[in-house]
């Protein structure tokens, strides 16, 4: 068979603008964009985003998981560096460049299992997108949501609309005092499956609990990324089969078994910075 | 109508815009974005005899108007390239410059022999300037004698045009380039990244697992333009200019400094269609001035 001669429409950076930015306290923001031409993202996919006004510094777009899709997709931003600080200052109408949707979506939930979502801080975004997509099916997943303090749990009220929410904080200022994995351990059985997004150390701990309990576990990978579509090879994640996979094209959503968590821990597992749930 | 074609030794390119090695995969990753056969050419990810996994993460970090990378030449290996990638590139009519990397002269020769006569490969680019591997790479590029030795050995092993990619860390850049010219190189690519470093102050550790990485992006551009300028005054073979080109204006700087063609690198990470946009931009620039692109080459020198 010869190569198809059909010319598929080519993708390019979407030139769009910010519709609105909602500040939701303690350096979290929800940014909503006008993206009528964009192919609708699926829960778990991400976009590369930067403002046209950045010029050549910051140079690179930022990878961000979608918080919601459709013609006005939104993103959850935590201010932690130069790029996110600018996103946190952006005003409605500011021109933006988006490349997306990129990467893999969450695996379709098993209708015969209860979904448990395990989120750490800003990792809530792709999980909340998944939870909202389940609402139409009558499913109400359990969300185990961990943060350092009660101010590090963005969108927890919003999540209560689509999930049964249980919260943990390191300082006990809200919900269970301790780690989110302590709650997870009590809920694992052969009727559930787990989806998780958060700091690597948290995801590694979640993955290990799931392996031990023979519970299916999906993770959303995060790594520094320059391109988002598989050419810079910056976002290497140690693969269980040896070598590396790339968070942008093999992921971000992938079964936890595909990741070599021991090597991931060796390379990414520096002491958790303040504010990271562990 | 203006002519956009340029000559790099015996190789005629459709236009002066290529994509840089390490920033464009094997070209096939861009199917969704544009027809890469319209470009002057693509330089493949650096190919080694055996596949390489690359360095441990973290591999990249952003810097002011630039980025550091220490990918470690992760690649599929020359056999998988010839078997899985090249046939598709050939069928699509893509002009392919195979970038090769080895840690010994013998392995450079073996790579050149393997690629010699492979239909679809139009030139070989020697990476003697990678800053991110323990052996080979930059060691060859810093020293005129070693650079000449690799170039001569590869020259003898292939009939294909041989380009040599310079390290900005060569103490005597002109000397290294002249040695490569004398050893039979058809063109000089200038420049590769320059080593830099960022320390994560919160963790008190280098940001990159490799500690150092190659600096690319606009921050590098004035250095690259200066080096192309110096080389253009010193060697007779064509220069392929590279270093922080993000738009048409940047690319024109390199041509005016004396480069016969340019490579677009880090800019492809920001916008997969960067090289195509620059290619169109140069054509428009020439049309506005009613000149052929070759008239721009080295014009700032005259």
C-alpha cells in the first residue's frame, strides 16, 4: 500500500487571548482562554502555553494540564517561578499562544470499579477534569486531596460538586492531619482503581500502595519540558523496561507500572521542597 | 521571482533554512505541523553506532532568553534510523543531513561508511562539539589536530558532502575550522551550544543531573553571529550559521555575516513551524528588495 496522499489539516500555534483570570487565593489562578478552533482536549491532556507579550524571555512555553476543555478551556496555575508568576498577573484580553491538546489522556475509567482520585496540590487540575467528565455517567469518584496547609488545596470546594472529597493537610489545618497515602491505604480493594497527579514522591508512594494491593493505577507525569511534542527529549522519565520515556508523548497519563519509580526517586527524589505534600 | 536556492559545496539546497540537529527529531515528528520537504533541509538528531538512552533527568532548564540542555545524545542508533526513518524521509523528498556522533575516529568512520550511499542522505554533519557526553564530542572540536584527523578520516570514508559542526569553546575557532577545511570538509556549521550551569538555590544542587548543559537560544546569538563573521573572513568553504535564530530578522543577520545557510534550533521548541515561517520570511525579504538570497550572503562584510 502506498502512502496516503490525503492532506490532513496541519496544526499550528493557536493565537488566542485570555478571557479571564480568577485568583483563588494563595498564589493559585484559574485562566480561561478563548479557543474556538482548537480540537477539544480530553481529560489528562495538556497544552503548551505562553503569552505573546513575553517576547524572548521567558523563552519557552509552559506545559499545563487542562482543568476543563471545550471552546473555552481553562488551566490551573500555581505561581512558583517566572513563567507562572506572569501567568498569575495576566489580564483579560492579553494575547496568548497555545499548542494543544498534547499527550495522552487518562485511560477510560472501568465501569465496574469505583474511581479513587489522589491529588497533591495543583495536581488536582487533570483529576477534576476527569471527575467532571464522569458526572454524566452517574459516577461520583472519591477524591483524596492532600496539601501542606488548608491554603494549598485549590478548588476543593469546586471538587465537592463532582466528587466525594477527603482532605489531608501536613499541619492538620483542614481534614485529616498527615499524608494522603494514609487515607488511600484504607480504601484500596478489588472494587476500585486509582488515578493520581501530584509531586513525584507522592505519586511513587501511591503507585507502590496500588502495586501491593493489585489495584490499577494511572499517573500523570510531570517533568521540565521545552517542546511538548517529542523532539527536545528534555522530559525523560525512567521507564520500567529500562531507558527512558518522555512525559510529553508517552504520557503525561500512563499506567504507574510503566514508570521505574526507584530510578525516578533517585533522580527527582530530592528532599521535598516546602509546600509539596508528601 | 527571486531565487532562494543556495549551494553548500556540491549540494544545492532549495532555500537556506535548515533545522538544527537535536531540535527536530528525525523530521517525522513534524507531520502534524507542516511539510518539512519544503525546507532547505533537516539535520537529524545526532546518530551513534548503537542506540543511546541519554542522560538521567533533569535534562533541561530555562535561562534568561535561552535554555540549558544535557540530553546526552539520546538517539535510535544509525541502523534504526536507516531502517525506520530514512525511507519515509526519502519518499517525501526531504533533504536530509545526517548528524553523527562517536567517541573515536574509528567509530566516526564506521558511521560515515554505514551512511555512504544511503539514498536519501544528502550530507553528513560531524558533531565534534557536543558538550554533554563524557568522551568524544567536544574533545575533538577543541583541538585543530584532532578535528582535522576526524574530518580527514570521514572524508576518506564517504563520497557525501561532509559538514563539521564547530564548538564555540574551541580556543582557536578559526584555526580549528581551517584545519577542517584543509582536511576536506565541504562546509562548517557554526556554532554548537556553549556550556553553562544553573544551581537550584532552594535545593542547593545543580538544576541539571549532568551539572552542566549546553546553552542555546537567543542569549547565544550575538556570540554566534560574531563567530560566523570571523569564520567568513578566514575560510573559503561555505558556513552554515546557527545559534539562537528565532525569526526572519535573526536568520538574515547570519546570512549577512557570511553564512550561506542557517539552522533553526531551539525556536522549533517554541513553535514547531518556526523554520517554515523563517523560510517564508527570507523569501519575502528578498522579494521586497528584488534580490536573490545569494546576494545577501556576506553582504554586511562588503
